[in-house]
């Protein structure tokens, strides 16, 4: 036998070839896995030396070869691990060997826990790759179950179920069967309907390569075929299409299924929750949220309630602008009675939400909007300051620029009866603004929707009028009956490690993921099974999608860039611009083959307009992409989707992907997490690695951080540079929260789900100034959460002895930005006074305890753990329950 020391390092892995896993399967041998395991043991013993780990891994493989293992004598996982322990001891690294042994035991414990969560006796490669947190969320809410509640699919099968469905629109646009400008009149619609009626007989009959289509995949394909056939675009009849499928003539699309599958299973991208839950199932409804109209007559009101019930049953949420309803006490001529007002009719939908459980998964969610000119605005603003009222609603005041102008100039503001448009009275605009702020200070509601900013660059207003409503979390502006089809890219996955061990952002991979995810979401529109016909028509008329991101905070941690810094904001700006640019550019590419969205020729795109504020409001030399060239492409080829980007809530999705949520800072670096066997300190994985590499990791420090509201600010044990990088939501001043949302809003065509966190000791004046600043900087909406502001505390999940040792102060960047962009002098002075005041500053050395505005805590309805409020949603960090439909 050749001496293993003569084998070159790059040839060592190939000399072994394969390895036998614990389940008996044989896979490719990867020396990098040995290196990584050894490196983790070195880090645990304060020797973070990756080069040493590589050398030790080479010695392990050399010893395997020496013991006779090769391509014909395949080693098992246990064989390799035993040799690792021996090599570490022989190299004088007994403490590292001990850490490695503990690591093996921990891995075994995790495997057993995963099998228990999934109710399985064996784990596949996807189960092993996903964290226990991720699997717990999937098992709780996403994996299919039988009538007894037993899990009947694995995460791998779930992702395959989704990927197969999403690939069907690609297959039906194959040039052999589809032509965009075709004139193929088909007379087989009745035949298609017959297939749909007997869909049970088609279950599992057809495949795309190795991927078997279930009956619900086939039903979606038949529905899409019928739609395209009625547009005269199908070259072949349904029988011929099914024959081609049966003969394997579409097997090349196995590669596309695989692309969508890997996009999700590798956690580069996840679609909104209804898509994961319902794709390839009987329900088949893939959209997250909808907007419904409501008009000032009983028939419309009851139809809206009925439509809402159908949406809740299908797994969606609803946004409604109630401003068309006449005010309380107004005359009702048909009955000689008086109207009960918008708030009373909101209770109908609230009750409907309570009694209709969504697809067996969860209850619905609503956004209720009332515009500030409505006579019932005061009742609406204060409605949720009382506990138990409209609990299934988020509420927001819709404002136009004339109200903001009246606030600035301290003028009266007219109230109008929506029944006839007549002025019925006046309010003091500043007092109303203060009432809104006081209510939000007390209960975190209402938020504000800035309808003028929302419509400023709205390319659809020429054909559809002004947008006046949003989905339940406020990030997706929608016309009546439109739906939001959302998904999020995991930025934390898009990094490359440099030779020195540091990270850099992978811009090329980012573009690739954006383009594939854009196609994914466009396909969602085609295969979703909408709850009512009006939604089907409205959604396909505009084909609005919302591609967003998650994992921003984790990305910044890895790049060692503080969230609230000039460098942080500049990176956010560049990432946001690329997201919308590449998604729109890909939408043009899709339009070339499939056609522009049906309302394109009546939209602002024809005049070269864009729904992107940054294009207009930032100098061209500040752009990193050629937007003018994109405009010309759109005018020449059209665009597939009226809008393409949204930053949606990702609370549960980010738990599946094991990353931070949306564009939010991390809510806590360390917190107490409760599980069935007790409680432990959960630590952000990137922060934990940094602590270990710095030799700082200890249970004592974790406890101290958890009791410092999950922050390292003000802790002498943590180096100052680490304190700057590893910031949390409560470390960041509310003005910097608004700044981050502003940076993203410049480039996002829809809007942003974000919570503007504030400490307990802010005043209602601070809240008011935050709302005015948000409007001034171009935000489309804002949600404020003051720590302890709700009737029951929801933000904190730390111990009883929590003490805060720091104050959040605004960054110099945001102060300079506000001074540069807020033009109204009196408003600038008011905002400056709010963000720069120091009369409540606390000494960081003595610390102080924050109080809660009420008794008890809001608990998760499923597992009774404490909730986190972020991205406008209550989310459970234990089981993944979320009050938001999207996440």
C-alpha cells in the first residue's frame, strides 16, 4: 500500500471516495466536514485556528488510508469520529479532544431530539441540515398531518411539494405547447373540467422527471391550462398535453423543480407561509393577504364580511379601508334610523375572524384603516386603548398631506361625511395628532398610513385610481381584491469567506437569487387557488409581487458593520437598490416570453415612470445601476409585474431559516428560552461564535446579557468594538429605526414591515415627532412600539431581574440627515428637540429597571411562551406562532 503521507492534500478525499452514514446510505466523502468539526472543538477551547483544523483533518484522512479504508473499503461516520479523537490526543490536544467528544454527544442528542420532533425513526439530509428550532416550527405549523394530527410528511417532502407546483407554469410555457401571440382556439374546456372533476383518478399518475405530481398539482396545471387555452395561447389540446407529460417529454423541467427546491431547502429564499402550507394541497391558496372594498350599504358590508370569512378559511388576511361608511349617528333614509358607524362594522369582521380558523392552522388578521377626515376618527383612534377591543385587528389612521400641513401650521382640519362629502365640523389638527400619539404611546396603536407618500410614485393610479388600503401588516399597498404574493431572500446566506476568515457580501449570488425568486413569485400567481373570483381577476390584472429580504442584522454582524452607522446605511441602500433593480429587470425578461401584466398599457410605465422613490430623489451619481436603461427596456418589452418588491414580516420564516427577521435589528442577543425539559439561554449563533473566538463565552456572561435586555451595551466584560457591532433593537434610537426604514423605502416599490422600537421612558411627544419625521422622510407607513406600551407586556422574554445599563442615542448620521432633509424650520426644531434631549439620560454605570404598563404578559396561544413584537407582529420564539399571516 502506498504511504498515506505521500498522498497530496487535494487528493486525500478522493482516495477515500465515499462514507457510510448512520442510516446505512453511502455518500461522497468530504474532508471539509471533518475540518469544520475539529475547528468547532478548537473554538470551544479558545484556539480558533482554521489552518490547524485543516492540518489535523489531513492527518485524520491519512490515518484512515493507513488503516485500509478506501473506495472499496468504505469507512463509516463512527470510524472517522473515533480517529479524530485519537489524532487530537496524539497531537497533545487533550482538551480539544474532550470538546470534540462533547460535540459528538451533543450531535447525538440533537439527532434524537429531531427524530422526536418529526415523529420519525430516521433523518434525511434536509432534517440534518435544519436546526431543531426550524424543525419545531415546521412540525408545528407547516408539515402536513393526518386527521389524528400525526405528521405525514418530512421537510424535504414539503419543499418538493412546493417546488413541483411552482415549476408547472414554466412547463406550460414550453415552446412546444405555448405561444404568447398564438391564435389557437381550443374547444376542450369541457374536457379539462371533466379531468378536474375526476382528479382523484389522476393522483400520482404523472411525473416531471423523478418528481411525482399529486392530484392537487394536476388540478393547478389543469386550471392554468384552461386559462391559457381561453387566451388562445395553447398549441396542443389537453389530451395531447397529458400524453406528452406521461411519455416524459417534460422531464427536462426536473431541473427547474430542483432549482426551486434548492432555493428553499438551502434557505436562500422562502415564500410567504400560505405558499409553504398550501402548495400542492387541497386548499391550494398561496397568497398571504388581500384587500377588500366596503361601500356604504348593508349588502356591501355583508358581502365584505362573507368574503373575509372565505379568505380566513383559505389561510389569508384582510385589509379594509372603512372610510366610505357614514359616521355614527348619521341618518339612514331607508329605515329612518341612524348609522352605527365604521367601528361597529369592524366588530363584525373581528367576530368573523374569531370564529373562522384558517385552514386548520391559525386565526386570521386584519388591517382596519380610517382616514383622518372621517367624523368618527376620534372613536377609531382610541378604540384599541381598551383591552379586548378589536383584538384581531391592526389599526392605522390614513392621512394625506393636507392634514400634515395643518398639523405643522397649527390649523383646523375639516371633517367630511363620506355619504355626501359635506363638511360636518372641524378638529384641531395638532390636537388630533397628539391624540394619535398618546394612543400609540399607550397601546402601540394606531399606526399611520401616509396615503400621499403611498401614491406619489404609484404607476397604477392612472388606470386604477389612488390606493387607499394595505394588507394587515401595512407593507403591501393593494387595490380592492388584489392579493399579496410575498417571499424573502436570506441575506445571511449570501456571504463569502475571505482568506483571512472575514466575510464579504456575494453580489453575484445575490443577483442570481433575486432573478430566480422573482420567477418563483410570478409563478405563484398562476397556480394559486383564489378564494373568490374577484381576487383571481384583480391579482392577475396587475400581477403584483413582493420580493423582500430577511437576515439583514445577521449579515451586518458577519461583516462587522454596526446597523446604525453610515457604513451600515450605505450597505442597506446598495442592497435595497439591487433588489428592486434586478427583480424589475427579471420581470422584463419574463414579460418577453409571457407578456406584460394586462393593465400595463394603461399604466404609468408607458410614460417611462417607475414606482421607485430612489430613482427620483437621489442624484444619478448616487445610483449603482442604470435605471434609465431599464426604463427603455420596460417601454420596449413591457414588464410582467406591476410592482416587484416588499419587505414583509418574516418572524416565522426567519425562524425556519435560522436568521434575523426582515430589516429589523436583532431583538436580543441572548434570552431565556423555555422547552419541555426546562429552560436555557438561547444565543444568536453569530454572536456566540464571536464570543467563543474572543474567549469570552461563559454561562455567567450569557445570564448577565439576558438580564441586560439581551444587549451587550454597558457591560464591561464585552469589548467596545463588539458592543458597537452587536447592537439590538433596544440599543438603537428610534430615529435610527426610522432612518433604516427610510433607506429601504427609497428603493422598495411597495412598503416596509418594521417596528420603530422606543424605550419605556419616551413621551407621547416623541411618538408624535416620530410620526411626523416618518412622513417627512417619505415613509408609506409607520408602526411604533414603546417598551411596556401595551396593556400586557409583550417584548421582553428575559428574567425577572432585568436591568438596563445603557441609553440609546441617535447616530450622528441620522442627526445630520434630518437636518439636511427636513425643510420646515419649526418642524425641524421640534424633531431635534425630541431626538437630542438629554434630560432623561441615565448613568450607564448604575443601570435602571424599566417598568411594564400592566400586569402579566401576553403569551403564545399555542405553547404559552412569551411573545416578541417586531415587524408589526407578535411572534413566539419557541414554536413560531405569529399574529401575521405573511410570516
